[in-house]
C-alpha cells in the first residue's frame, strides 16, 4: 500500500479508510499536534538540519537541553545522541571491539547488534559453556530489551550465573522499550542490577516511541566520553538540533501520551479473550498474531497491520501495534475481530 500522509490511527488508500495498527509510533508522537508545534518552533530557531561535527568549535545548546532530558528520563549517568539508532549501535560495537575478547548475543538480537564471530549466549536454552569455563576474559553481551517476536522484557537472571573470571559488559538495545516500559516509559536500563556486570550500555532509536529521527547511547561518563572521541562520532553530524531540543521540551507530552498508552493496554486486557495464537502482555503494545488467514480477515474488516519479511530467510513479521492515539472504538473493532477469529477456531 502506498499512502501520502503519516500513518497514524487511520490511513487512506484510494479514497478508502483503514484502521491502522502498525508502525512503531507507540506514543503517537509524530501526529501529536502539540509536539509538532514544538518541532516547528525549533526548526524556525535551529533550521532544518545542521551538518557539522559535534566536536567543532561551534557548540549548539540544543544538544545540552535534549541530552539532559534523556539522561534524567532514562535514569542514566549520562547520554549522547547521534543521527540514528543504527549509528548508535555501530559506535558502541566499534568502541568495544578493542576491549572485548568475546562477544555473546541473546536469541533474536536485532541486526544492529550483530557482530562477526559473536557466540550464542544460550545453547539449547542453557548458558553457553564458554561463560562457565576457567579462562579469564573480557566479554560483551548483546541483547534487545524486547527481542523480536516477543512481548516481554528479556530475562537477564542467567547473567548472574556467569563465572567471576569473566569481566562483563552488557549492551542492551531499547529501541522498542524506551517510551513504553518502565516508569513513565524510562525503559528497563535503570532496573538492570546484576552485580557481576562491570558496565552496562543502553542504546536506542529515537524514531519509534520518542517520535524523532535520531539515536541515543546511555552509560557511565567514561564510556560516553570514549564515544564522543571515537573517529566515527567526530566525523559525523549529530541529530537535528531542532528535533533534540523539541524532544527535551516535551517531557509533559511524553508523560501524557504514555498514560494514554497504558490506559489503552488496560482496556485491551479487559476485553481481549485469551488465545495462544496471539498472546498479549498488558504492559506491552504489541501482538504477534499466529493464525492462518488473519491478514485477509483484517483486510475484509478495513484493518491494516504491519506485515513484511523480517529477514531474507526468516518468517514473515506479522505485528499488531497499539498506540496512545487509538480510540476505544478503534480497539473495540480490532479486538472483536480477534475474539471472533478465536471463537471460530475453537468451533
């Protein structure tokens, strides 16, 4: 489907309206009028883009304001922003490569965190024996906060079973949890307290729940200083100063939209029938429906969800996304379709 407007809760295709339950704008920020006005105001101040290194002799205060907000919001020691979530991941991996002996990855880790020769953290649902041997090593563990095709935060308890001769750095991608999980949407970074982790690093795209093009890296001051002196960081432009300052001014909008999202999820939980074909977590705005013909049923009911092949050789990604902007009437319609589908399957 080709459309000529932002896909919020309704999309128009050839003069026909569809309810849209796709994308990743969990908080509905791109279509939020108040937020748009902040962006317009800041574009008039900072221009549409600023193609200069953050390390140049001219320093823009927009970054200070936006990054202080993110520091407080994520509950980190400090953060730095970059032009995209993919660049954030590239910089983190690049910076850690020289100080990591072995990388390990959790199942279904996003492509942004893929590292050549990385070893699986789990083998047949058990801790990789390499994490329990006697070799003294510096290891980096890579994971998504909410892995693909899952609806709950990753379980990190197994990290505490790693032997003490391994120096552990944890890198967690919060692209799909920042703005959604945690207090006011702070994510899960601040709640990770495994005692044997020497350093934890969070990175995320800001283009999903947060509603702006950019990426963020959060960690201790020493590591963020390393990132800001990394040649790839020094030689690249930062994210749009208009967008980072608008983000920094939108604290109350984020709180309000997060509350709307939470209320929508609570309402869904009250009317959705339990079904193994589409498990639902009332803390997370995603359902992965695993039912034959479900997309045809949605289309017949003028509903569109996200559907594409996630990897070249993988299965199709079928994903229902609920946002802060969906109305109860929207939710009633799609939940009725899901409930009816379940009852037909049972009969």
